C-alpha cells in the first residue's frame, strides 16, 4: 500500500464538494463504476473542453 499521495502511476487529489454534487455523482455513476473513475472521466472531459476553447481563442499566426 502506498504511503504517500503520489506513486508511479497516479496522485491523490482531495476536494470538498457540495452535497448536491456528491449526491448527483452517486445517482449517475454507471453500474460498477467507482467514484474515482467517475471523477477522472469528468476531469478529462473538462480538460479537453478547456483545451479546445483555449485553442479557439489563440490568435492564428
């Protein structure tokens, strides 16, 4: 078991979320999906969305 929040493959990130968000996660997770998998998927989607937005805003040249 890892004793640190960082290992060779991943890093632990802790965040407090409103009760409504936590409840929505529990309601919307697919069968067999962990909260960690749900959060990682959501974060990856948001990262891609912001990267596309940033690329659109970048001046061409």
